[in-house]
């Protein structure tokens, strides 16, 4: 039978409330008494009932990850890196991680972002793939509920955030291809430009093309989506141009794999006739043939830092109003496709 707090109190020779004070730090307990209490806890292998503790502390010791259907990474496994990073940081503080996914056919898609808050099932939220709509953002801010955005906040969004430097990643991709002698370099966005990562990657591409070649030919820009066939039609159009591209940067690895399929169907060899690059450094980039040169976003580190930031916010180590914005660099993994 599992030990109870009464068992710990009896073994340490103190009152139950003294054990609670020692564990929660809610009142002063003499060091010698604390020592006896924690020795008893270790000896009895006591584990506090989190639900019962929550009634007293008003905390669940849970942090939530609220994931939108627009979150890049649901189809290629990089979401697992975010969760792993979150778990590592949360474990350091004795917190657990819970997931909340956007509900299918929800009347109001943002409702799932607020469910965790309204039901008090977590002490704070990390929001991934979220378009910062008026309702959830305003409600969370008005109630001063701790949350961290995993992505780039809009200019008027005063919230804590952790993001990958998507603009730098796209610049790095162009720089790599330019170093290989390519000049006609096309770009397919990962999804709609309503998503900040898509905007930033396009901005990085434009900035690099201007830096290396003096400007951008807009014909070389195509707009991808989360559709399963995204990359097919875009590749066909790009390769039909009078001055076709010799390289294509796809905003996601899954799109890059479609680019390779379509280019091969059209009689082009990758990388001999067409170099192809992707984004995410997902399992898709490594399993494809040829393997895809890809830009890696530091998703594990992002998850870790977002959790760490959120827990500090929950526990008062960081002020709610002292907005922290962490931006992490991307890295390039060279493979056979470029």
C-alpha cells in the first residue's frame, strides 16, 4: 500500500501540516526538521497525490501544448521533437505535459486553445501553429494566464515566444545553392502566407536572392499548401518556364519529396538536372531517394526552452509583462539532392 502524508509525519515525528509546509515551501520549517521529513519521504518512497495538492496549491503541475491543425510538423514527426524537448524541461521541475489538439469541425477552431485554461487542467499553455486570433489571445492576456507562443508573434502580440529563425534558414538555403553555381533558384512556400513561418521563409529567400543576384524573378515563386499533393502542380509550372530554375527550395520536406517525384516524371534527374532542397530535416528528407538536403529547425531545443520559459512564468521567475522572445538559428544538412 502506498505511503501517505500521515505516514511521513509519523516517521519524522512532526505534524501533517509541517510535512506540507516543508514540501511546498509555504512556511518556514527548521533545517533539521526538514532533513528528517525528506529522509522519511525517501525511506517510505512517498509520492504526493497531485490532485489533492492541487486543491491546496491551486496548481495542477501540468503544462499544456495546444496544437492547431495548421501546425507544421504534424505529418512528418517533428512535433515529437517538440514534445520530447518539453518533457525534458518539464521533468526538471516535476511538471507533466498534456496535449490539446484542435477538434475536427469545431464551430470555433480556437476554442481548444482556451479549453485547457477554462477547465483549469493546466497551469500554463504552449501554443503551436496558432494564428493569434482576437478571442483566445485577448482572453488569455486579460486573465493573465501564462502562455508561450511556439512561433513568431505578430507585431502587436505582447506575449512570450520561442521561434526558429526561418528567415535565416531560407537565406542559408539560397547561399548554399549559390555556392554550387545555381542562379535560377525557385522557392515554394510551405503553406499559406497567413502562417508566420511561411512569410519568414519567403522573406529570407527574397533577401538572399537580392544579396547574391541583385533581385528576385517573381515567376520563380510558387505557393504551397498543406494539401497532400502540394508540390506537383507548382513543380510542373516552374519547370515549364522559358528560363526554368536549376534548383528548387521547398518550404517543407514533404513538398520537396513531391518536387522530386514530379521532376522525375517529367524526365529530369535530381540533382543532375535539378537540385532540390527542403525544410525540417524530417525523416522524409532522410528516407527519400535521393536523400534531401534540408534545413533543420531546432524543434527539440524550442520545446525545451518554451517549457522552461513557461514554468518560470508560472512560478514567478519571469514577470508576465517582461516579454521574452527567443529566436534560435537553423542548420543545413547536405545530402544527395543538391
